[in-house]
């Protein structure tokens, strides 16, 4: 299994961004922040997803994020697949908060079960093949719509760019830097959609 140890988000104000992530989500070293003035406009082509066990936990994370300065993109609500919503952090990164459960089994907490990086790609099948050729095992695959690669502790999924933007509640158009670097044991490279990987320090 390929390891993704960290995601580095680039921000014009890394101190403020780090404070937001610590206050809102308490993610520790798996989500890092670095300084960057790289130009970016509109949708950056990815979302970060926090998967939790119940709707009350989604609500708790949504409220914490908004109180810390995030903008609500999609209010938390039930859907056919579960319960979730989306926010945009002050640094511009989009976060979806989701649970496959539609019923609460206890009081809401901010406990996170999984962190998932979803990349919005132009051609899901082609990008899947790129990663397979680099030795990434496939966990789940739904044709040209969605692919989940077997990575840990951070999960990686490929989704069509327009569908991912719709899921996040934003227009799909965007230009410039992704402002994202993926750190793991797969080495340093850039994928067909311009997402940068770097070898994580061991």
C-alpha cells in the first residue's frame, strides 16, 4: 500500500492558516501549511474530506470551522449517500465534511475517522492508469467516474473535475496553482493534472 503521510497546503498567511486548521479540525501533522504567493483563481481542482461516524460530528466540525473563519459553501444536509456539507477555509482550500450514517448514536464530537484527498481530474481513466503504472494499488473503481486508490493513512481518490466542484458547491472553472503538495513514499513527481508529489522525510 502506498503511503500518504501529509498534505501541505500553500497559503499567503501560513500562520493564520495553521491556526485555523488547529482550531477548527485539530489535524496535527497530517495537514501542513507553507508560505506561497502563487497565483490561483477559482476552483483549485481538489477538495479535502473529513469522514466521521455520524451527522452530529459533521455538524460539530461545520460549526467549529465557521466559528474559526470558514465560509459555508453547502449547508450540512441528508442525501442518498449519508449526511454532509462543505466549507471553504480562509486560505481558500475547500473541505467537505461527511458521514455515511444518517442517524446519530451519541453526542456530537469532532472525532475524525478518515482524511480523504479528492483530486478533480480531466480524465479519470487516464489518471487512474498513470497512478497504477507508478505502483499505486486500486481500492475501488467505478469506471470513468470515481477511483479510490489504496493509500494510507490519508486516502486518495480521483473524481471528474466538474463533478467534484458540484459536490463542493462551487463552479468548476479555475486557473493557476493548485496550492497543494502531497507527501508520501511514492517519490517526487507531478501527475497529468498538475498535482505535485514530494518524497516525505522518514
